[in-house]
C-alpha cells in the first residue's frame, strides 16, 4: 500500500487558525463567552447545509452497501472517532438493526472513548490493523472522519479501505489537497477557526455530528426503517421505548394503548411487524415475510395511513399469498 511521506504544515490548517472574535476571550464574562460560542456554533449548521448534495451522495452510497448486506464503518481519532462510534451505537435502537451493521473504529481502542489517548491519532499502522480486524472489504462503506483533514490514523484507514475496494467517505473540516482521490465522497465543511484555536470538539465537532446524523438517518430512511417521521423499527429495550412503540402503533391503527401493547408483544416486540399484522390480517411470521419481500418498506405493504383512514396497499392476491393461501 502507498504511504504518505510528507508531514502536514499544521500551522496552515483552518482548524488551527486563531479566531479574531476570541482574541480577548479570557477577559469576557461567562455570558459573553457563551453568546460568542453559540454564535460561532451556528456556523456549523450553515456549513453542513451547504454540503447537502454531497451528504446525500454519501447517504446513497451507505444505503446501497447496507442493502447488499454490507456495513457502515466509521473510523476516527479523538472527538471524530467518538462521534462516529456514538452514531454507530445509536443506530441500533433507533433503526432496529444488529450492532454488527454499523461499526465504530476508534484510534486507541475502546478505552479512548472515555479517556484521552490523543497520541493514537498518529498511529497509521494501527488504523490498518483495526480495519483488518473488522474485515473491512468491498461490501462495506467506510466513513473516515478527521476534523483537520490530515489525521494519520484516519488517512491511513481511508487508504486501506480504498485498497480493499470498500465504498469510501471522508468527512473533514479542513482543506486537504488531493483528498478527492482518496475517497468516493469527500465532505469538506468550512466551519472556520474555533473560539479556542485547534479545539475541534467545538464547531468542527458539531458540524461532524450533524453530517453523521444526516448520512445514517437518510440511509436508513431509504432502507424503509421509518414510516413518515416515525421510527417504526425502534427496538423497545426500555420503558421509554416501549411507550414510543405503543404510541406509534396507536397513531397508525387507532387501537387503544392496551390493545396496541398486546399487538406489539404478539409481534415479538416489533412495532413494524405489529402494524403489518393489523393492516393485512396476517400473523407475525407472515408479516415478517411480507416485510422481507418488500425490502422492509411498511409503506409498500400498507400504503398511506392516517389516524382515521388507514389505506392498506395489499391487493387480494398479495393478501392471499401472505396468509399462505
């Protein structure tokens, strides 16, 4: 594999620049510091919004790989790695997927999630080893995150993922020459200098979180993991999520809460399965088969629904097949 030999000029990185608005930060009262920070943080949303088309292409790439049985693998160091791992973890209950489908690879290993191991970001060899360990390959989408754009761990992971013919995405708040040759989709976020120079857990971190949210959410929406704005594939693993699942089923069936709860329980704790059961009159096993046949899309099976007039989209032939007739 090729190796990058030239060291970056860190002083020239946008993320290392001094913010002219914070030159007297240490003399400001707390409220003024907060107002300055919030004003600067608003630029993160603007930076992400300006890259909507590119973020959409990244989501398309991820959805295609996931639909074919691959994974989304986030890779990063420091704040970037923690944000990638956070998104990976949170996709599991939100979209009802196995933890193996979205994976976080963190420089320094799991202990770096709760304790700073900042030197790990310079370990390019470790990046390759970690991607080998998770067997990153052609079926996967690998999203490497580096606020500065030059983090050796992230760049080495990107090169290795490309070498392994994985789909590649690079998310950065820096400007890096030639990076477009290293990834299928490059998302450059012009967040500008931080209130504290170089502290990329601030604006850069916020922008990165927005982008990762958008990539994974859009990808899973395209994979049928929602119905409208409802997380119909939610995994009810605690009281709050059970209550949410009941509300979803109640809102799309008109059933009272107790009946909706019983229906979800009969569906094995899956709100989407419960909805298919209710609107097509099939049992849980047949509802799951229908969802598999329709690539997980609830709308493809039941059509448009509202609180008063659910309109199933299943014709008589499909209903008979679902019942095993």
